[in-house]
């Protein structure tokens, strides 16, 4: 299961529209460190082994093996007094961490 919050959807749509980008967004393992694996996002094209999801006109790609290991995956956009950015949480996330967050 892939969940994209309303705020994350709005921010991603704004990003793609402002830059006139017509590409899918890949969710991938961006790093594996002391806190465990982190998920990230990047623009990419579909590959044969991908699961493809579409929410409100935005296409998301997740490698099938990653989806099987990580689901559910949730993409959110968080803002507070100190920072703002995307947060990606999944079964791979540590219980006391926020997953991948640009904060």
C-alpha cells in the first residue's frame, strides 16, 4: 500500500507544474545507515519491475521488491518552526525515527 497525504500531493503537483516536468516520482532506498534504511524520492521513468500508482495526476513508481519489504509506505509533507520537507515512512522506518525527512 502506498499513501500520499493531501499536503504532499499539493507540494509535489506544485513542484512538477512550476518546473513543467512530466515525469514520474520514484520512491527508493536512498541510504542505509546506523538508523536503518531511509527512503527518498526522485524523478524517474518506469521500469519493468515497478509497481505504478497514480494519485491526483501524479505517478509514483516503487520497485516491487521494495514495496513487498516496506509496505505500507506513507509520503507526507511536514512543516514546523524550524524546517519543512517531505517525510517518507514505511515498515523499514525505525520506530523512534521519522523515516526520510529533509528536516
